[in-house]
C-alpha cells in the first residue's frame, strides 16, 4: 500500500534512490559486455559477435534506452565486429541508435563494425560469440546446435 504525503517521498532521498538504480543498470550493461570480452580471452578486437535482439523488450520495435545499444557500444569500443538481428527493429533504426553522439564519437566506425541481418542463423554464422539481448520468444525455438556448428571454435 502506497502511503504518500508531502514528507513521505522526500525529494532528495527519492532522487538518490533513482540515481542508485541508474548506476546499477549502467554497471550491469558494462558487466555483460565485459563477460563477453572475458570469455573471448580478454579481447574482441576484430572478432565477430552476433547480437540477438536490439529492442528494449520483446514484442516491440522500440529501442529507447535499450540495454543492447550500450552493450554494442562497449563491444565496438573494444573493436568487435557486430552482426545484429532483431525481428522488429529495422536496420536504419539500429544504425541510427549506434551512431548517436552519446554512443559513438565516430559514426563512420559504426559503418565499419556493424551489420544488420534479418536472419538469426546468418547473424551467428562464423561468429566467435553471440549474445541474446532481448527475450524474444523466437529465441527459445532456435536450433542452437545448428548455431554452434556454424560458429568459429572455440565457441
């Protein structure tokens, strides 16, 4: 039960709690990218990584504040080549999000490091790793043995 009054939700305390959530969310995005990097012998430079899912949640094409954007940013910062697949988010939206000045200081780098496909199997073909970044139902039914067989080893 929410018990509110003017003094109940002190603005400073409330803002501090929101700030802590934001810091934790940012940490989780960076931690996810760092785990990918760590699993690839601490370098992703020149390695192909498939990103499955770009929307901020399943069943939408909305990418506002999507964690995928920041995971891609951190991986691009390390020189990874990304192939992105999302069933609803279009190629131009993905490219525009990754070229945004808050994500990339050099938009031409996105053109060199990122491609977009409409097939999850093409995204993972020849990849060193893949990351499921949105919980699309489609990803539950993929043939992961086929994906593994098509990836570079060790995968």
